[in-house]
C-alpha cells in the first residue's frame, strides 16, 4: 500500500506567481508523505490571509479555518481535548502568517508554555499580503510598505527568541526556497510537543514592489536582523501537556463529598427574617464566622443568604458580611433596615458608614460593639464588650455572634453542635473557644449599655 | 451552582480566566471538573478561554467558560465563530456594573443588549437568566442541553448578586435534567458538514479528528463547509442559522407566570430583580390589589406565548430590571402594542420590593381596571415615565 496523498494531485494553487506559500504547501505535503500519517489524524488549522487558502488544497485532512490570529488558540483547544478523549490521536498543524503571529502572539506563547502537541508554520512574508501590503510586527527595517511609505523604522520581532523564553521546545527558521524545508517541517510535526517553523518567504504581490525581497537580498535582510536560520538548539525536552495531565490524573483531586441530609432535631422558632451585618478587619475571620452562623442556622431549619464585601486587595482593610436568616425561602436579598450590627474593628465600622448601613439602623437595632472602639452609633440598642481582648481579635466576630445569640436565641445553642461536628478536628477547638467566650460574656451580664 | 449544573449536564472541558464576579465558577470547575476526569485549565485571556472551548467542542466535548462583561467583550469574536460554525459552547456571563470595568463587586443587569445583540447579522443567541442558586443549577443544564441540541453558543446570564451570594439550597428539590447529547452524523462518505434538508434542521455533528473529513470555517460557506462567496446555497446556510433557533423558540422559552385573572397590571422581571418583584407582588396582593407577575427565565428567544397569556386583559405592563434604560423592556415593547408599558429601573444597587411597590403605586398601576385617570395614557416611546430610587 502506497503512502496516502495529501496535496490534491490536480491542485491548482491559488497563489500569485512566485509566492512562497506555494512552496510551503508542496513541502508540507512532502513532509506528510514522508511521515506516512493517516490523513484523518491531522487537522490543518488555518488563519485569515492568503495562508488560509490552503484548506481546500488538502482534500483528505480535517480543516478548520478560523478568525484572524485565533487558529493557534483553536488548535490548542483541539489538542487539549486529546487529554480527555479515549484513544485519540489528532495532530493540529497551524498555518498562520506574520500577521496571525502578531495578533495571536499570546496564543503562541501559551501553546509553547503548555507544550501542547501542535505544529505551527508561520508564513513570514514580512507584511499583510491579502489586504494590500501593510507592514506587520515582522517587517524589516527600512522596508517600504503601504503603511510605511518612508521606510519602516520599528525593529521587527524575533519570534524564535520570544518563544524560547516561553519554553518552546522545537523552534526553527527556514527560507521557503530551502530544499530541506520539507524535512524540517516533518521533524517539527514528528516532535512530541509544541513546535514552530518560521518560514521566510516572498510576497510577490506587495513585498517585491518597493523592496529587494527575494534571493540574496532577502537572506541579507534576515541576517541584518540577527535571525538564526535552521533549528534553534533545544535546552531540554519537556513532557507535553497531555503527559503532565495524565500524570496529574494518577492522583486526581478528591471530588467534593456528596451532600448529606441534615437532621433537623431542633428547629428555630424565628418568626420573621433577621438582617445581620458583621463588620471587622480583613484577616480576622469576619466572613468565615458569618458562614458558620449561616451553617448553624441551616442546621435548625432556617434559610440564609450571605454576602461579603472587602476592598479589592482582599488582604487588608475592612471585611464585611451581610446575612439574612429567615424561616421562609428568601427572595429579596437586600435589606431596608438592619436588626443586628456587630462592629469589631474601626475599619469595619468606617465602611458601614461609607456604604450606608448606618442609615439602616433603627431604634430597635441591636448594635454590638467592641469596647475598644470609640464609636457612637446614630441610634439602636447599643451594647459594648471587650470581644477582641477576651476572645482574641481573630475570634472576636464569632464571640460577638455567640454573645448576641446568648441574649436573643434566634439560633438555638444546639445548632452549634452540628456546626462543630462538620468542621475539621483542628478547627473545632478554636471555634468552640470563641463560642464559649461569647456565651460566657452574655451569661455574666456585665455589659455596659451606652 | 452554575458549576454544579454544568457538571450535571456533562460538561467535560472548561477554560477560564479570573474575573470578579465569575471567578467562583472558574475555581469550582478547576477543582471539581478535574476530579471527575474532565479538563479544566487557565487560559491567558478571555479570547483564549473561549477559543480553547470551541476547539475542544469541535472535537466533541461539551465545553464551558465563565466571565463578566469586560471578558465577554473580548469573547464576542469567538461567540460569532461558534455561531457560524455551529459549534456548541456555553458561556456563563455573570454581570457586574458597567460600562467598561465598571464596578467589579456591584451587581447589574446591564448586559442584556451586549449578550444578545453582539453578532453581525443579529442572530438569536439563546440567553437563560436564573434568579437564584437553584435556578442557576437548572438553567445551566438547560443552557447545555440547548447548546448541544441546536449546535449553538448559549449564554447563561446571571449577575454578581446571584453569583456571589451564598444561599441555602434544598438539594432534594433541585431540578436534575437528562443531559442532551448533540446528534452525531452518520459516518458516511462523502460527508457534508451542514447536510440538511430543511432550513430549520440541525445538521448532524462529526468531530474534527473522527473518521470522516470535517471542513470548518467561520466564513460564509456551502453545505460542505467550504468557504464560498455569496451564492444561493450560502444564503440558505445563513438563513438556516436563524431558522433552527426560531423553530425551537417556543420550546426553549421558559417563564414562570403567577397570574391573577382580575389583574389590570402585569409586572415582568428576570434574574435578581425577579426576587424583589415576587416579594412586591406578595405585598400588593395582601393589600388587596390584583396584580399579575411573570418571571422570564429565557430572555432570548423571548417567551412570546407566556407574555401573550400574561398580558391578556391587562392594561399596564411594568418591567423591573437593574439597568438605566430598560433594555429588556425595549425588547418587549413591540410585543406589547396597545399596552401601557412602564419601566422600573435603577443602577448601582438592587431594586428593592419597596421601590417596585412605590413605582407601581405612583403610576396608578394599582387602580382597579376600567378606572384609569385620563392622564395615564400608554407611553408609546416605551420610556420610563417614573423611575424608582433614582
């Protein structure tokens, strides 16, 4: 059985006379014949531009013609899928021009970094041919194009050097006229992992209009730019993304445990929804304490919503949680007025002022403040205690919650048993200490009303 | 719950890029999808995220990404590619305050137009809008099922208030749908990628890398997927892209009506604002005012039939949504000729039930039928004559 054919034998190449693209498609076909790959194991992923005309020339290969610059990204997606498909073996060969390399540079960098098994052929003719000869990021210095009428004065990119720093394994640069181009392309396709061949070629439609862009002058231009010709020496072959993924999947992350039914041995007798705001400082477990309260409420049959807020930096400044507890499913998750405000740090309180929460405090609102804070709330039933000092700053929010529930048992004490039982053993001691301090303070009284 | 819904629907590929308020979906998928043997990975930008998903879907995997307005803006190129190439993919778009980077941690419903009207040619992209965690679970499955069935990009449109609020969900009451698989083409040769007899048919799918040669292009193409200049066949293909959606519009259009036969006004809402609207309706009814309510879950295609029934006998329609100009109201306006159409709009924070009630009262919406003051004529421009909380 002979080798499969790739380029249609009667293919009429749609390129201008002398265009380098014609040489590349022939060399690609030779390369594939040499490799003797099943045609259906290849997908040509082509970009916008004359380079995209290649699809129709390879009647036996899968072809995907994409939007400009994205052929590399689509090929990455196809190659990534390889990792989860059973018994798959598809090699994307990406055909882009220098324009596609420019607009899709990030895709090339990421493909190299991931080391996905794709081969990219960059048809670098130093300008945009299909759209009328505009310059690209790869246009040599002094070249005259329709958009550099006075000569290009921006130095061109060196794609190989760029991609080497992105850990690309196989990188090569050849002229389209090189007799060994087919062999280099074959090596690139056979290479396991990301490979790229930059092919320097001539756009006879626009490149040669006002520039010496063929033969020796072309080689000299490449040399002036310090372009390496041939294969760039590889530092160290890396495993492909697929290999790394399969290695990772030898011990995959544990799936989340299936939901457990919650026994409602005790039920809350809460009649109406309650809105609670807890304000403190980032890193002092404000939001996680609020989450524990919601969990406790859940274990006694209450519905809850919790919203958190903090500065964009997340690790500093205020930290807020806004909670609604309700005996009914909660529709509107905002609040017109607040029932309980817990302030355990100045930063948190300042934010309540800034975000309008203080305006929602009514005379009925219970305001629990750390006694260190020199704050005068606008109204409300104000109680102060040394939560930070007695329980430590990191336990202050939870202690204040326990204090409140000690006074107004919206969530019965038994709820916390279920919460503690659901926590990792290492965390239980910490949580139960905070709860104990808070409820002790509540039972001792000793609260100084403002 | 979006991530949970995606897993339940059979999602096997996820590519993401961090953005508030959609990062939670990304993080959960990075952990849970991988734990289930799928592939989730970080892309270097949103353009790449969706391209990776489309590439994976071309190979037959159910794929999803999640983003917010600024990321969606970058994805529009590839959304159109998925539409043109008939590649299933789901995009969870968690809205935040815009324009531009707007407010990352503030909710909004300002991306209705941006989500739907982002294609050259104005094709219908199905858009589902959950209002709470349980609906996130159900509608994400719907999004996947319709995406696969119609071979189309589908948007799951939620927002910060839905996406980043932790709430109690009754696991036993969650809607678990049967996953729909795309219909695969017979492995016959020669294969035509878009081999259909009627314009509304969805062509059978053959994966890139499978046994039959597949030709895909984002350019105008013939039935075999070959790039062609405009010809009658190419035009047929372009019409087909819309017809296949239209043919399933009624089936896809989900809405939750809560109608009162004595109502003279209807309140329409969706997403997070539907929750405040439901509360407002409860309060008004307790006070003795008859009012109907329609929560729209499928924003596009518009649930025209549900709207038709909900507006029967109704004089005034209020549309409550958290954006300034009444984007969805503008969409509904042509379907509500002869009705008095009023918007309840706000930006910067959620619309409260109280604001909805006040807006309805101010506009005389609670006046019994047949007893309208003369000055309350229909607003033919469809513009809000009153805004709540502005």
